[in-house]
């Protein structure tokens, strides 16, 4: 199970406790989290499912490459970090 | 007179209430967050605040207790397309929120960048894109005006017929619908764009309308602040006549119309895109009471030298036309209690003001 962790700054707007997801891609992991917490979705991705411009996602210490489809691979013990980019302040 | 003023700023929503002493600010709602549009719905008293979060996108909140508490509701969003690429549309900003007609409770309109018009029939619980406007061929020629993306900033709902809609697009002209948005026509004959090649100056689809406002008691009278001029329509936005030679400038963003006197309107002039500051750094409010034939510039109570720009949603007129408010990009807020002749500063240290409304 991959761990999914959200920036504490997002907690100001919407509940986003750490979660676990049995998934093989970032997209699949986030979709599982969003299914359990629908309000969170629009804060992380836009209506087309793309990562928001000023949100960054890391798998362990690697920033995701595919910000549109979020196809980056996830292994069972990976940690997925959802951060705000410094560019959006 | 309205004794409540909601002010949407770069750092939150501040509500001012007038008491015996003066205007007192509330604790801000959404502190630190950019507010892009505010609506006080006269039909049911609800207040809506649109946020444009720097990291987390466009959000919409509603208060049903005059701002004491807020609930997040659905924000307008484009339909998801299969296999989206970088060009698939997404709402960038809610630029204006407008209540539907008195006979259609719960109906709201939202104008957005990149140019989508959205309707809610359930007080913002859900939204739908107006597909017929989004798919007009002319939209391919819409351009950004101030912002990178084109946007809809004005939505006029005719109080005599809620199906009659007039919208302003920056940059994309004036569009009208007689059937509640099912079909649209490009109107605005007479608008003139001097920033375009000469042969395109009167092209309806390139007009950079900054703001449209109608007289509530005479809705066929529509005033327009345009990128390179001031215009007035006597046929609900079908055609416009240009108002020329107004000092100190015919450029500006904000516009207010007297709710009961279609000959009275207020503008806030500035120097256009090359500078975007008040003319001679001297903020004034110009007022006409004769349908634009003459104007008087009022500066009493406004600063001697300043760089305050009044954006298009930052001038409001109360229900009887006697009290006005303006808010600036520099975070200054002024109110006039004598129809714009004299102004009092009620706050000087807000963050940049994006929208304000009595309510």
C-alpha cells in the first residue's frame, strides 16, 4: 500500500488526512483517495484531471513527470507527497 | 441607504457595517485568500464569495447568515474531455457572479476566464456550462484584456424578462440572448476599437468591453466602459453611441448607473494599458446627469497624488442612487453619501480590492 500525504497548508481549506492506497500509478492512488474524500479532488487537480499548475507531487524524492495523466508508477511501499509549489503564492 | 458593504480583496473578504460612528470592518473571511467576485443576492439574502486560490484553484462559498458562517459549494467547471491535453479548458477565475431574475429564485450566472458562462439553478449546488455561447465560432478570436485569457465580466439580466441576457466579454464584444442563453447574437454596433487595424475598428467581435451596466428602472439604457471610450445604448445593448471628449480621460474600468435615472452614471477615469494609473496621478470620479453630454469630475475626499486604480467590479451604487463605494488596487476604500460629490475614506490599508457590493 502506498502512503499519500498532503501538505498541511491544504488542511486549512479541506480535510486531507494521510491515506493509503493500493495502486500502481499516481493517478490510481489519488483517485482512490478522492473517491473516499470527493471534496479534495478539485484542490489537487482541475476539472480535466490535470495536476493544478501550482501543486507539485512527489513519489518518494522524485517529482512526477506526467502532470496531465499522472501515469508515474507507484510501488507498494512508496510515499506520495502532495505539496503546494512555491510559484503559486 | 445600504449600511453593509462587502469588499473582496487579494487577502480575504471584509464586510463593513455602518453604525452611528462610521463604517466598521468585520474580521476577514477567507483570510489570506484572493477573492475574485462577490454577490449579495437580493432575492434571498445569500452572500457568495468566489476565491481564486493561488495553489488550489477556483472555489465558491455561500453564506446564508449574512457572513457569519460560510459553506463551500460547487464551483463552475468545464465538462471533462476524454484524454485531455494542455489545451482542454479549465476555469481560471470567476470574474463575476450575478443573480438571475426575481422570478427565478436560485438561478445564478457566473462569468469566468477563459470565457465560459455558467448557470446554476440551485444556488450554486451545481453548475452547467452554457455550451451555445462557448461554441460560437467567434470565440476563437476572443483575446485576453488585462488578463492572459479572455473573460466574461458583465451579465445583465433584464428585470422585465429574465430570459433576456446581455453579456460583456473582454475581449470579445457584447452578446445578447432572448431565450435564457439557448442562442446568442453578437451585438454592439457603434463600439469602436482604436487598438485594432483601421478596417477592424468597428468589428463587433474585437470590442474590448470593460464593463456593462444597465439602469434598473429603464433596462434599455445600457452604459459601457470600453477600452478606448465610453458608450451608451438606448436599445438594451444592440447599438451604442460613443461619448467623446470627456475629461480627464475616457479610459477606465468601473462604471455605475443610477438605478432610477438612466441619464446619470459614474466613471473612474485612468490612463490606459501603457500606464494604468489615474490621469496626472489624481483620482477622480466623473459623473454625468445628462446622458453623457456633460461630465463633472469629483475629487473632494480623494487623495491628491495616488496610483489607485478602480477595477471594474469595484464601484457600486446603492438602491436609491445616493450612496456609492469605490475600492482600489492599492487597498483604499471610499464611500460617498451624496451621489458622488464628496468622498470619505473608510479604509486605507486593505489589500488590492477586486470586487465590492452593497448588500
